[in-house]
């Protein structure tokens, strides 16, 4: 979406993502999170250049395709021109973002919010079973948001399926691995309330 011009399938678990326009710097921060209801899934990203990102996905330690896909967030300072020493505009698609940051966990089998940014955006949490929770949003996003989840204790957390504009389902595993009510994990939900626009 947005800057992504094309994606190339290199081999099992190996992808190249081409950006257009490219960023003005290759100093990018890239975070990947597999969409999977199965434990032992990982996704890693490396920056080849300001316009090319390589992503590799693994299952149980071996390169493998994750059929349900993965979320990716790319961040960089793209606003300054070293040559001019001042800000410059550029043509690009953009969306007005909305970010929801949550720190959740289970206590006595009940999902609790330990900390959150934009509490008002969440109406409730649905406990679907051990290590399985749905975050229900008050206001729908314009389209499917990007979801990044990470445990704050030993284990793993994944979006179990593609997020919808109004609900995000996550699954958590212990380090064994097995479905587990982790005591603490963090979730970052990035979406938009507006369609593409151009400057």
C-alpha cells in the first residue's frame, strides 16, 4: 500500500519488496510480524537500499512460505534535503494515520489492559479461549490496519488472521510452545480514517 510498487517472490520464504518513490535514505526501520495462528513463525526484514527491502519468513527455524502473509511497518526520516538544508515537499500518496498502542495480558484467565494509547478506540476484549483474544474497536478504520504484536515475557504473539477494520484477533504462545495466557504483551495497530490523497 502507498509506497509499495511491487513484490517479487525469490524462493520459499524469500521476498523482495520494491518501493516507489524510494525513501531519501537507506536508514530505514523495518518491523515484520507474521499473520499466523501457529507457533514457531518468524519474519525478518533487511534493507537492501532506500527503495528495496528483503523479507524472509521461517517456520520452525527453516525458510518457508507463510501462506497467510505478514504485516510490515517501514519508518524513516524522509523530510529533509541534505543538499538544500531545508524541508521540501514531494509527490506521494498518504493517509491520515490513526495509531492504537496497547499493553494487554491475562490475569486469572481474564484479559486485562495494563497500559494503552487511545483507550477510547477500544470497546472491549473478547476472550476466545486460552491465548486467544479479539480486540474490538469503537471506530472502524477506513481499511484493514497493520498489526504488530510482541510479548513482554517469554513466548510469542501473532495476529491469527487478517485484521478487519473493526476487530483484531491475536493468538499467544508460551516458549514451549503451546497456547498460553501470557501475562503481558504489546500491540501496535496502525490504520487510517481517510482514503489515499496526494500533495
